């Protein structure tokens, strides 16, 4: 199964200069728990923000550069190459960003795990529209951290 996992604010913001625009422990723990036994696919900038956690995960980094390597991660040049490698592991696949990776994965993903953060942050990267691709709600858990409301949604295709 191919899953997309993301958190966004009211304006669909997901990033600020290559990092998450917020520090929300409940969302971070949700991400770590959901993806624990899977294989994570992410772009280079996302990996740079995640790198300190990579040793305890199986990670594939997408990078167009033809040289170089990533500590504690496999390297692929395309999403299709990454998916081919990930499928060999027989683990659940988690698409973890950034925007271009999400856009490319949207048509082939089975589920969307999205944390809706009821607040507005500053940033420069936004998640694409998902409502038409993932219209069916499987579950919704509401929570709160530091007066910020969170909605943990699991969505699927029709």
C-alpha cells in the first residue's frame, strides 16, 4: 500500500525554507508512530530536516544529483525508481514530501494521512488540493496542543 502522510495549516502550508513551519509534538509523534515499520520516500530537503531520525527508519531519498550519498538512506533519482526499490522491502510505503513528490504520488497513492492544523503559519511550500483525489473519510481524530486544534484524517479514494 502506498500512503501519503502530511500536515498542513489552514492555507495548506507544509514548509518554510526546507523545514516544517511548526513544532507540534502530537503531530510529530503521530508521524513517527504511523511510519515506524514502513519505508519512507522523501525529497532531499525533507530528508535534511529528518536526517537525525533516519538511523531508526528505512528511508529512500529522491535526488536529481548524479553523485553523492545520504547517511542512513538509499538514494533514487525518480519516484518510480524509489517505488520499485520500496516494493522489494514488502513494507508499507510512506510518501513524506516535499510538494513535487506529493504531486507525483497523488494519482498512485492509496491513502492520505493528513493532519489539519487549525492555525496559520508563515512559509513558502503548499500541499496540492487533495479533496477530489481522496474524497472518502476513513477516520477522523480531533485533538489539541497549546490551544491549536488538530484533526488527524485518514482519507482514501472512492
